[in-house]
C-alpha cells in the first residue's frame, strides 16, 4: 500500500464546540430509513409490467408495494435500508456503529430491530404517535434484480417517513465520530429537520458529518438543497459517478471531480468497474476496483463501500486506504444477492493487508 498523508476523520472535524465532554464511543451513527428489503430476480419485461423505472429508486404507496409483492414469486426478506446496511458492515469489520430510524410498533418492526441489533449495531428505533395513528406499517423496499445485475427499487417508506428531530436522540448522536445522513430521507420534509438536527449535534460534539447521495433520481429532486448542505452541514460526501455529475451539473466525471475539489470537502466518487476517485491531500487519486469473479446484484454496493470507507477513516487510515477498503467491501456484496455481506469482511480486509491478521 503506497504511503499517504494520514488524513483521517479527526482532520476534517470542526473545532471543539459546546459539548467537549461528549462520550464519543461510536465510530458512526447513521440517520436513515429502516426498511424490510423484499428481493427477487426479474426480467426487463416484468419491470415494465409493475411500472418501475429500471435502475431507479421510486417512492411508492402501500397499495403499489402490495401489488408488486403479489407479482413476486418467492422473494427473499432482509432487514435493510441504505445506511442501516452501512452500519451493519462497519460492525462486521470490527467497528462500532449506531442507527436512528422510525419504525411502526408491529411484528415487522420488532423483527427488524432484533435483526439489526444481532448484527452488532446499536439501534435507537423511534416509534412515533403519528405512525400509529395513521396506521403506517414498518417501511419496505421491493428490489427487483435483472440478469445484468442492475437493481430497481420501489420504496414504501411507511413509518420511516415520520422521523422528526424529536426522534433523533441528541446524546446518542453526540457519541459518534461521524454522523452519516441518508440522501433518500430528503424526500421527507420532517426528516430534513431531523437530519439538520443530527448534523448540528455532530458538529457541536466535535464530530464530522457525511452525506450519502443515495440515488441519481434523489439528487435530481433535491440538487439545490444538497448543494446548500455542502456549505456548512457536510464534511464528507459519498456518491457514485452519476450522482456526483448530476449534483454539480457537470458534463463528465472529471468535471464533477473538479467541482468537488472547490468545495474543500473530503469527497469520494465510486465508478463501478472503473474503481473510485477520492480527493486526498494530494488531489484526486484513482483507486482500482477490487476484483469480482461475477457481479450478481449491485444492491448494497454503495452502502458497503461507505462501510469500509468510514471504518477506515475512523480507524486511522487515510483516504486512499479507506477507499481501497470500501471497494473491497463493495466487491463482496455484489458477488451475491442481498445488501448484507456473506463473507467475513474483517478476514477479507486482513487478507488484503488492510487490517491486522
């Protein structure tokens, strides 16, 4: 591994604030949507039949979610949600992670909580009165995977849409070195304030704030607001090539990187088989993709990349090494269906020389 400047999360954290005595014993606390993933293979014709745009994440209502599920034959059920998957990956690498999200007090919600906690994540579920009063169930995401390994998602947020600032415990968020915000949640007005509250809490506690752009269509809907967040609220920006070029209105990934440099943030762009580009102290650095024998399902690739990247930053690695670890984690998850790793990530990282054996 080539030497690099030891730029870690401590180098991008704000100056000490009002909560200097905060107990920061969690590497990452993520704010996101707890969703039950309902996963199945599908053809392009079947995607057209259910009315979902290939490769996108579309918000759907409960009626549509049920309709798509009825169309599916024998789906696989996994507790998920983008940044929840990231926290599970961090825990598997040997890190400490927490998650904040809104659930319904129903059987699916209780199962979800048990599953995430069993993965080693400290989970603070928020059960809102509005979710109970409106009859909202725990959210779900139907994931249809085509033969080219692309994934198309229809998301019913359900109770996840009720997250508010009151549902984000200040003392819990203050324990994190990095607070990770899920771009998907920006589709929910009340959740925007919850995310801003989490960012302010992180900065007041000497922590850093990372934003995952989540999806190109999400960026398209909220481009101006995401750009505004980069001014004061965000320290670390995570996105793929399409998301970042769309965010900066760039004509190419190279132009997007140029625009990202002007923000002064720590930015990493994933490029699939082309690897990733990270902005380090030496400027943009290209990191090759980890080898994958066969790409089966890209669901969770960005989530597990974020897990490796943020684990690295919070454990003394520089940007290049952290990006390499992120790529390794992403390569594992795209080699099978589902957004959770099946191999031992810690052992894989040790074999690659990224962690002690």
